[in-house]
C-alpha cells in the first residue's frame, strides 16, 4: 500500500512538473502579459522558479541602454503604480527577466478591460457608401453618403514653439500648445459631417515642409525635409520628445472627438499615415531599408493603439496601403516595398510584442490610374500572391486576412477602402465608363461583408492631381482649387447606389463590364500561388540597383526592364543595347565578401529580348577573365550561376559584355536580375 501511495505521489509530482514545463515551452505563450487600470499596471507571467525582474523601457526607437528595474521578486504576477509622477507608464514597454536572463521581446499593455473606456457609438456602419474630400455637405446628403473621411495633419494642430499659446491642453503634466484656427476648422468640418449623419474616418498625417528644421520634434531624424517629395512624412517615433507629442495629440483627438454628446463632432477611427509601403512618396522616412520602415511604423501603430484604446473601447486604427500587393512601385527597395511585407511585418511584430487590433485601410485603384476599366486588370489575378489588389480581385483581400495568423482574438481584422477612384477618360464614352466602374466596384463591395466602407476619391476633380479626373463632379475651372462644377454621369449612379433603384440605375453598366447580371460578382475560389523563381539568398550586390555606377563602353543605351507576364511579379533587368560594331561593356567594381560558410555566386539570366533578332553574343569577364560566354538566338533565355569562391575577399571588376555580331538590329540584350548573392 505504501509503494502504491509513493508511486501515486511521484506520478502527481511528474504531472505537476510537466504542467509547469508546458507553460515554459509553449511557443505561443507570451513571456509577460500587461494590463492597465486607472491607477496601476498589472503583470502576469507563466509559473516559473527563480527571481523575476520587470524592466521598463521607453517606446522611442533611439532609446539607448536597457531601461531600469521596475519590480523584482518571486511569484506569478506583480502590480506597480501606473504613474511615475505625471508620466503615464502606459506608454512604455516591459521586459521580463528570469534569473537575469531576458525572456522574449519587451511587451506592451494589451489589456484595457479594467479602464472606464467609452463605449458609445461613433456612427453607423449600415451604409458603406462614403466619400473622400467632400467639398459640399449638402451635395453629400443628396448623394446619400453614410461615411466620409477627414484629413488631420498633426503639425497643423500642434503649436510646440509658442511659449504661451492661446489654446492648449494638458497631458502628463505638460501644457501642449494648439493652433486655434486649425482646431476651429477641424471642429466645424466634423460637426457638419456629424450633423449629416456621416461616420468619419480620420486620416492622420504629418506634413513636413522643405523649410522645416531637422531639429523639429515633429521631424523624424531619418527624414530630411529638403528631400520630402510630396509632404506626407513619417511620424517621429525615434526621439523622446517626438513620441511625447505624437501620443499627446492622439490622446487629445480621441478624447475630444469620441464624446457621447459629439459637441465638437466625431471621429470613428484613424488611419495612421498614408500608403506606407510607398514610403518615399507618401510616408517619407528617407532612403531606408524595409525593416527600418517596419520598425518605425510599427511603433507609430502601437502608440496609436495605446493612446486611443485607453479612451474608447471600439476606436479602430488602420494601416494604410495602396494597390501594390506583391509588386513594388519602383525597383528601389529603399523607397518602397510590398503591401504583403507591411502586413506580415506588422503582424509578426505585434504577435511577438503583445498583439493589438490593427486593421487595414486599402486603396484598390485600377492597375493603371488613367484606365477606369479595372475588369481588364491583368496584374490582379485571383491569387494570394497577386502583383496588385484592385477592385478586379478585391475578394482576395478579406480572404487573405482571414488566415489564422492574422486573426485578432479569433476575429478578422477590419477593412475599409478609404481612397480609390476612377479617372474620367477623354472622349464621348469617358463618363459612361467611369460610371460603370463605380457600379461594378460598388456591387463587389456590397457582396463582401468583410469590407466596412467604400470612400470614393474624390467628390470634385482637383486641378493639380496630375490631370486625373476622379471627381463625381468636375472642377468649375476657377482659380479656387475647391471650385465645385458640373455633375458627371457617375453622380446619378452614386446617388442610386444602396437604394431600391440601384439595379435600374446600374443596368447600363452590364454590357460595358462584360456581364449579363450582377450575380456572383465575387469569386469564392482562388488560384494557387505561382511557382515563380525568387532569389532566396542574401544579396551582396544588385547590379540593377547600382546601374548608375557602371562604366559604359561602346554602349548605345542601358534601360531598366521588368521581365515576366503581367499577372506575376516581374523580375527587374538591364537591357544593354550595343552600338552597331564592337563589343559593348558595362563594368562594375564589386567587393566580394571574404570567406563565409555560404556560397558566393554571381546569378543572372541572359535573355535576347526580341524574337526578331538575328542573334547576339553574351559574356561576363571578372578582372579580365572570361567566366561566361553564350551566343543566343532571338527570344532565347539562359540562366547562369557563377561561383565566386576564387575571388573571395577582393574588389574585382565585373564586365557585362554584348557583341551584336553581324547585325545589331533587335539586339535587346537583357541581363535579368543580375546579383552577387550568398547562399
């Protein structure tokens, strides 16, 4: 009997040990959970033996050091004061250490349930029909809009330079100056939209003018105002003062514009920045690699979540993306990258640092902004790896975000369409095609419950929008950029959208978009991803990206090309057209890495990109030694990998050589994706 009891005791001990170990080794178990109350922060962690230490770290990305110890001791949890004087520890991150060793990444506050958050409605989502840049609220009423957007520039609101500002608010014990005229204008616009019963999504931006000083707390240290091309720039998430002002204005916005009495109007959510994957133009952070942009933008999203969700329980924040999905707008990775990379990067960081409810504001413009006939878009197939997501394959977007790894607390992220329109082409049928594009887009949005809104861009043509005529109305031709002119055909189509007269008003569009009726406007089955050649190694030198550094000899022209079918992400290439006689050389100086466990290779495809060519010779010479030579026929393509082991640790001369042979006509000699890589 004693033996059996002893065996039972050992079994129970073993089970208890396994339970503890399971907490320690579960990959999805965060090392720390952080909850906020009005007066304290509560920390919880999986059971463990040993001394636990909680360290507090600042949110700004240039913070040096390891922070400081906030709490240490034994046990599965701890409680500390929320405020350090006036400073709110809500806006910090926390690292758990066990016996001096850090466990995972620092974590943020993710549990707001103990706060007295507002829960009042911020407008109805029953009507998805919305408008961007509304210039006449009464016209908006007539068109039946249930939603609108509102651009909000933080630099327009914050007065950080005036010692005694006329208008201010207090945040964490500091007085924050405001520009009275800007606040009054924002109040008027939001009050008018609220009175018109429109739900408003704010588009939060940070306009940096070329005249601004780089020392301004609103300018990110990586942003040079002199190089900002359009004005929209990154929020300053790198310095303590920049982060303070950013979180202060976010808190002020959500506190002022989510009141139940809507005294100043209402905002129902905020889009953080604009089209961040095309960051050189629309979220300017300078020439930075994607991981830098993702790091800084993820912090901006996190601060927005902390500032807004601590006030209102259902105030969404949104990532802003344009229609480039697995395709980039340019070939410069320091200027832009892909929408998929943004979502994967933000999601991965959020899950490792404490998941939060980020959402998506997408801009599904047609693949060609001057061609409204998106139903012909060839770069928007029904695949998760589509180059673009336009209205043609819009159903891919909610399906992609329904994948388990993107869910938040078991539910899909919210999707809004906050900026997209259809150009009115020249000619007698231009207005009809524009209106037909809206009709089909509206039908698709209505058929997709995962999309909450369709905010058409724009109400009236803008005279300085590169000649694009997106407006439901024309510009009136006056010197006033906001002059409201004649209504186009699309006006009546938009007005009837969402009403019992919709199908009668939309009937004209069916033959234009190639349909007999409006049934099955969204697909439920998608094609599998394409098995496209992709470089998996580390790129040491990209000859396309460094093309301006090549020395040219006997070369007629060097042109950037994208090679591949339109429904795949093309490969970038250099088309090297030789002069009529003699060899054409493009020569680079390249530092080959020293000894490494990985193989070092020169990879490329040689392509004679014209079927009518009579042939040309391709060659590669490294320090004058020929390492590749092929004579190609028209349209022939040959892949190549050259081992660079014998050149390790040296700076070498690499020459791309083309010989037109007897006839240079059609010799579109193309080097596809030429790179030095480590594999």
